[in-house]
């Protein structure tokens, strides 16, 4: 039993390394700060194109009971590959909780109880019209992210996982989004290092340290879109889009990568038997 446990732990640690793209994980106290402009980016390397090839459209379809009917609702978002079999996205895209119904008084949102759900399936939508099925390995409702595993091998170019502890106001960001018009890249800056809610008297009631704000235009359909930053001219994954503020004309918020990777690593350590799910992963090459 001790020998088996040791092997499982080794595989789990290997998976943690692979999630960083077989590259050096940028830990706390990194030597260089993130950059506030793209001037050090080398266009000859076509790194934006390489990263964009890791971004996939995903769709979740949910069939549920509604009285005598069994309607199907769907949600569309984005995910980024972490290796040839795993992707990172937002939880609300892969776990549908509600749907909108149009009434004479306008649209209303109705919750879908778990006991009314019949079938929920998430697939990657490829440009040729084909689909690749996937399932949720782990998700966190509070932080709104999910780790997916595909049934088939997918395209992946390794890249570096960033360190959100190094974020500063004014850091330059790249958002890889897709509002059903084709993949597009938008730029902006880190505008907030957390998310604040105010109380009735104008006091700060809550502060969410897992989120950060960006000025890159964020629209519906961008849920799960990866947010990259530059460090010494190299791209690092800083987080994924979770929601936007409509009144702010596209101001978006992302989940910081450190909270995501910390939760995933903790979960894998606690569930050593899951190591078998990742046995097919092999080291990648050509790190961005």
C-alpha cells in the first residue's frame, strides 16, 4: 500500500509540472515584474498565434424536466488547453444552474433544481463542425473555474503559468476572446487587484481577493477566455474571464491563476486515486 501511494503521488506531482507547460513555474518573488506595454514582444515569434491555437470554444447542453416537458438549454464559452487532454474554463459554462424565459413582462430567470436535471454534456466545438466530448474533473463554484478532460487528444502548445501575486495596477494584458465572430485578441490593463462590494452606507462590505479587473473589452461569450500578461517579453497565463460589468461598457473580471492552480493541486493531492486519469499525459515541447 505504501508503494502504491508513493507512485500515485509521483504521478500527481508530474501532472502539476505538466500543467505549467513543462516550463519553469514562476513562483512567488519573481525577479522581473510584469510589463505595462507590449514593446518587448517579438512579433517574429508569432507567440499570439501559438497561444490562440490553444483556445477552444466549448458548449454545454442541459436537458431537464419542466412540468410535462423536457427542454434543452445551452451555454457557450471558451477554454484553454493546459496539456493535450485537459482544459481550464469557468464553472458556470459547464454547470448550468438557470435559464431565461420570455414573458409579457419581460425576461425572467428561473433556477433549475439538481433533481430536475436529466442530462448535461460539454463538448469542444471545432472549426470544421466536429465536436470532442469532455467531462469535468474538478470544479469550484465559489471561485468559478473548472478543469475538463477530453475524450480525445487536443492541440496544445506549452506555455508558462503565471504568478498573480505579482500583479500590479497598469500591467498590460491580452484577452483571447470569441463572441461568435471568430477568435480575436483584445488588449488592456489590470485595473483592479480585487473585487469590492459596498454596503448600504457606502462602506466596503466585502472584498474578493481571488478576482482582478481588466480594461480589455469583455463581452458575453467570453466566459473562460484566458488572460495573458508579459514578463520579460514572454507570455504567462494570469487568469480566466469570469464575468463582466455591463454598466461599465465591457469592464471585465478574471479569476487569478494562483487561486486556480492552488485549488487544483490541493484537490489532486487529496484524491490520489485520480492519478490514473492523467496517466496518458506526456511532456510537451516548444514552450512559448
